[in-house]
């Protein structure tokens, strides 16, 4: 936990879930730059009148700092962890939970937006989708300010703002952060939102060959099957029976879909912290006429924190090794520990990952065993059993 100092006060902030050895802050120079600009520290203050929307807030730093505004500012995020972090940060600063209205990217946005603050996401596709969804609520008087680190703001980012909303320019860089200023103007023809995107799976990936994948914006590798998942699909366990299988960090849900097609008795739960990912998994599942579709459950959440202990037979996992722009194994470790708690005795965790990440070391430490199921020069599939 660290303290963010702004003209609106000081705020104790932390990422979610919080732990004692947390090394990554819950805000960065881009958040600070935007808050200083809004307060007028580099010119005239921005009039925060009417409905204020914060899109892409990372860990609730912006929403917490602006929580005193009335009416309550609206936070729109794809991340369940961001929503939980925002709730926790409001609470630790003595701010009522109702001071910020929390919406996901799956929710309908406000009908009118007077101030739009955009924390530029890593995914240009997610930015495109969100700007297109928010554009009908923006009017010529709307104040639009984006923020991001210089490594996150590219010519394509500015062109996107300009194409969807109106003329766009950037600020000078301050502590490796920039602001984006956009002046909305009426569009005779609204920008077309290309998301979600569908494609057909290649013919060499087992049970799902030739089927349809539906990807909402922001889901990893949105226009094709990534090579790690492709390798995993070729090496999935051939188990049969009325088992409870979890596709953990499901993304577009193609791994869980393969299980549901190969074993008509299996009950499959798709879990991801991304609202866009879970929407993609659901759409992919429904697009392929899977027998007994009521066997599937789709959950947005923090790994397996809401799953009863000892209730799962098999967990399939392709863990991410980035948290926004930071490289970290924190998420993978939470996934592994959550899987062990959720698995019944004799249950198995199957993991695919880049060879260099050394997941076998963590799995042996946690489970006391780890077997290499398959490997190639880039990837490895590992199996750990709960004993």
C-alpha cells in the first residue's frame, strides 16, 4: 500500500488482491499527470461538471481521487480486479462505496457524458471498442482527456481518438507520461465498431478444428489462435466421465470448448477476471451448438476464489505473465494456489507456458510433484496432481 498525494487530498492505495510484499504501486505517473491537469496545476482547472466517466482506470486510483465529485463519477473497466481494488481503496480511505458508480465493459454506458477521462489500455482493440461504445453519449461540449505512459501512446492511438471522436493532440511528456486532448465533433456517420470478431479454427487442433471462435475486444490474440493455446489443444488430457473441469483464465474459451466437445458428461466452468474474456467464452460456446449447453458455467472473478474447496476434478490453465506492462508471476502463482485449493484429492492441474518461465519449479513446491506431458522448443505442458 502506498500514498498518492494530489490537490484533492492524500489517498492510501493498493492493488487487489493486496499482500504484504506487494512491490507494484496502484498508480503511476500517467494517473498523477491527469489529476494535476484536472486541478489546473499546469493551467486552468478543468470544470468537472455533469457526468464524469473514467474509462480504463487501472486500480481505482483515478476513481478514488475523484470520488468527491457529484454526481458520482462512473468507472468503466474490463477488469474484475480493478473493480475490487476500487471498492477496497474507497473503503481504506473512508469513502462511501456509493461515491463511485462501478460499471464493466459489458454494461450499458451512461446516456450522456460531460467529462470523459480515458486511461489508455494496453490493447488498441479495447480502446477502439470502448470509444465506439461511448461516442453516442459524447457531445460537442464534452471534455475528453486521455492519459498514458509514452510507451502506451502511439500514432495509432491518436488516430483512433480522431476517427471516433474528433480532432486530437497530445501534451509534452512529463515523467514519461503524456496527456491526450480530444475535441468531440458531430460525425455524419458514426465510427463502425468491428468488435466482436469471429474466425474459424484451423484444422489441426483436435475436437475444435473448423469451429468458430468469437473474440470481444481486448482478449489476447483476438484475430487468430495463439501458438501456446494451439499447442495446449493438441495435448489436452483424454479424460472421460462426469467430471467438473475448470478453464482457468479462459480467454475466448476455446480450451473449455474442446473439453465439452470431447466429453459430453463433463461439466465445464469458464473463469476469467476479464469481462470481455468471459463474454467471448460464452459467445464461442453458444456459436458451436455444443451438446447439453447447460453443462457450462461462465464466471467473472479472481482466479478460483469463489470455488468451493475440493469441488473440481481438472483445472486447465494458460496463465498470463504480465500485469498491464509489468512482467510478473504473481497471477500465475495465485492461479496455481487457487487451483490446488479447489481440486479434490487426486484432481489435476494442467498448465501450458513458455519453457523459460520455469512453472515446474512452482508446481513442485506447491503440489510436491510435476510431470512434463509435452514440450517443443518454445512451450511445455505440465501436469501436477493433488495428493
